């Protein structure tokens, strides 16, 4: 019951935060709970090795971030994606407008676009008649999408792959080499989707899925 609320474990360096957390997570997994582990220190990789239910969301994971799940309408999906993208990448209103327009265009062409398709659609939005603000926003979206391509090439190109609906039937392990804007975006997007998935399934006061971030304060901000 207590873990169905937020929990923060604090101590000085070497105080046993990670050891205690790992013990707790082992106990949770053994009674059938699922975890989303964000691991910037590379010391939680024992979990996918011990528990085959884990999916590893690394640079080779076939996850299409633009695959609309059953629990969201397309406008809801676009709003969530745009909000997470703009917050993680410090984008303003012009960038959000360009991203929203690009998403609507790419979804009008196909029901399962990839981020690569989105990038091409945004490129085609450029016109020499555009204002400087619109040109800058288009370039801003393209540069941020290019960061995803560099760090998560499979997610950038994937059209089918595993869906969000399937994703939350498993525990998830996200190894993070550097906690930068791209990682912040993916973590934020996954947490948002987990919330809306649980809301649609009426999982509100039951402990089913635990999000674990070791030294992940920036992600919560």
C-alpha cells in the first residue's frame, strides 16, 4: 500500500540506497510486480539477466515511439508526444507548432509512421516564404530528431516493432550512458504512457508497475 505512492530513498554516497533498492525490487518481481528501471550507473543490469520477462530498451530496441496505442486517440497521442518532446528539448511554442503540424501530416500519410518519416515530413514543410521564426523552428525539430537518430537508431527507423500496449506487459530496463535531453524525452514519454495505460485499465490504487530511477532527479524535474 505504501509503495503505491511516490517514494524517495536518500542518504549520503555509499549509504546503501542502491543495495536497499535492489533488494526491494527483487522482492517485488518475485510477487509478480513489473518494473521500469532507468539505469544511468550501469549497476542494475543484473535484473534483465535474472528475469527473462524484462525488455531492454537500448539503441537496438525495435520500439516505434510513434505507434498510437489503444488507450489514446490520435489527438491525445500527438499532444502527449509534443509536450514531452518540447519539455525535454527546451522547445518553445513555435517548435511545438511545427512538431504538431509534422505529426498531423505524417499520420495523414500512414497509420504507423516512424521518426524517420516524421523527419522527412518536417523537411518538406520548409519554404523560402517562411518567416525566420518558422524556419528556425523547423530546423530545431530536425536537429532534435537527429539526436534521437544518433543515439537510438532502431527507434528512429522502426515502423512496426513492439507496441506500447505490449510494452507494459513486461518489465522494462533502460540503460542510460548519459542523462541528456534525448534520454529525458524517452523516459518522460514512457512514464506518461504508463500513466495513461494504467488509467485506461483502471489501475489507479493498485501496485502493478514501479518506476525506478537511480539518481534520476533531473528526469522528475
